[in-house]
């Protein structure tokens, strides 16, 4: 069982958030895309500044493809 010294009973409650996902997590190669375990390197979370962030090139490609499709759709709609 996970322990939390700041909790009255010393344990994490089931509804307590263990990890707050950072904005850059979505673009990191260590991001698991699992709502129960965001990060493979820091499963208990980081202090807000991640020292192990590594940009995932596959995500950059997905974003670029999405933006291109969006622009194509807007071009079709405007004609």
C-alpha cells in the first residue's frame, strides 16, 4: 500500500491523485498513454519539472498529419 505522510492515516486514499500530468507529457517518449500510469520513468510523478523528458518524434509526425488534414478540410469548406 502506498504511504503518504501528509495524510491523516498515513495512506493515500483511492481518490487521491498521485501524479499530476505535465503539459509536455503528451509529447514525451516515456508517456504511457495510460490514465493509471502516465510516466514509465516517474510512476509517482515529478516535482513539476521533468529532467528526463525526451521528445517523441512519432507524436510530432501525428501532430503534423493532423494539422495538414485540418487545413485540407478548411480549404474544402471555404470553397
